């Protein structure tokens, strides 16, 4: 975090550090659905993307795609139940090693840096597939939960921020995070561990919300990807918007009704946020320092207050996984 400057907004420590603390606490969470029943035949029925779906419990051969799902499973101590992993670059695995320890990450059965395909799934014969739309599942490639269940008899769990239809429009991002922990805990048979994690997150959120906050909320812009057209940021329904609000800030794009919003450079310039938070994916164009340099060089952003005053926060990918 940059040192305070005379022109820096009057922001309590809870905002500048709280964004990182809250997101770190949420690492290993994501989204969706509520546990309903567990049968005597070692299955559990949960609500996922608005549907009642049955899964083996405890699942012992899970195919997980993308770091978000692996984070969930590691946070719930399901290492031995992961049969295959895909969709995680080596640089992200290195960052996960810093968080969970190299021994645990080196033991992961990584099959591909790219997302899985149908042949890969069939070869592993998993009892559950965990992914998301855009995080492995794809209507265009005809790799969907519905097809896996109907054609191959493999139940598939979808992280709710990626659901194609809203299952509960009244649910907040926090509700989705708690529910996903509960659901995955039920599938892997670690219900108590999931409840403990949910309780921990609720306590951290309460601490964050009760910390001193500025009367005039500073604006905060979350940026995950920079491109020639603009940035990928967080709209009002995004988890990062909820974290900003809890930390005493105001999401720069709170009026955007998309979770992940592609915003033009003109929109970024007009927003002129007090703080910019970048996701550090640890390699090439995704690295924090590279993104900062791009903001300093881009005519649309080099004069922004957050850029000229050095109010740019670094959010490593291992902390940011939940807000993608």
C-alpha cells in the first residue's frame, strides 16, 4: 500500500487494508445454492443454479477446473478427494504454493494448464466435475453440466456467479459465497469444516463493517484485465463491490448491473477513482507492475488521481480468486 500523501482522501485504514483482508478471508469461496437433504445411499441433494441436483457424498474423484474450485477444495481440506485439475497456469500454481504450501500444491493431479475437454473428463472417470460457465463449462463447446449428466452420468457442480440464469435475484454476493462453501462441504462430506469457514467469514465481515469508516466514501475501482478497448471491472452485483461496500468505500461502477463489466477507457477516465485495485496474476501482462506501468502510460489513465498519487493497491491472484 502506498504511503499517505497530502492529497490522499481521508480514508480509514479499514478501507485500504480491509479490501485485502476481506478478500484474503474469502479465498476458497465462491458461490451458490443451498444444501437440502442427505440420503442414506451416500448422496446429497443441493440447489445449484436454481435446480435440485444430487451428488455422491463424500465425492472421492473430483475433477476441478480453474483455481477458484481448487481454492474451495483446499480450504475445506479435500486434497485427497481431488482426482484431476485443469485450467490453472503454472504461475498460479506457484502463487498457490505460497499460500497453501508447496507440498500440497505439488501433490495436485494437474492434467492440463488449459481447461478440460470431454475426452479429458471421460479419461479420468470422475464422480463429480466442478467448474463454471466460462471456467471450463461452455455452451459453444457443448461441455455443459446438463450434457455431462445426461450423456455420461457425471454430476457437475457450477459456481453460481457463472450460472446462466439467476437462481435467486435477492441473494447477495456474500450469500452466494456462504452457500457455495456449504454445498461443496456437503459434496465432499466436510460439512463441519464448511460451517467453520462460513462462521470465520461472517466474523471477518462484521469486523470490517464495524471498523471506523469515512463519512464521504472514497471511490474504488477494481481492475482485473486491461486491454486496448478498456478494462474488465466489477459491477454492482460483483463480490468485489460487496467487499468495497463493507470496507467503507464506493464501487466506481456501482451503477452497472453486470457482475463482470467490460468498461471503456472513457468510462474509466470519467470515474476518476480515489483508489484502483489491480489483480496480480503473476506473469507477463497480468503482473501488478506491468499493469501499473500501463496505467501510467495510457493517456486515458495517466492523469487519474489514483495514478498520480500512487493510490494503487496490489491484490494477488490467490486473494482475488473469489472476486473473478
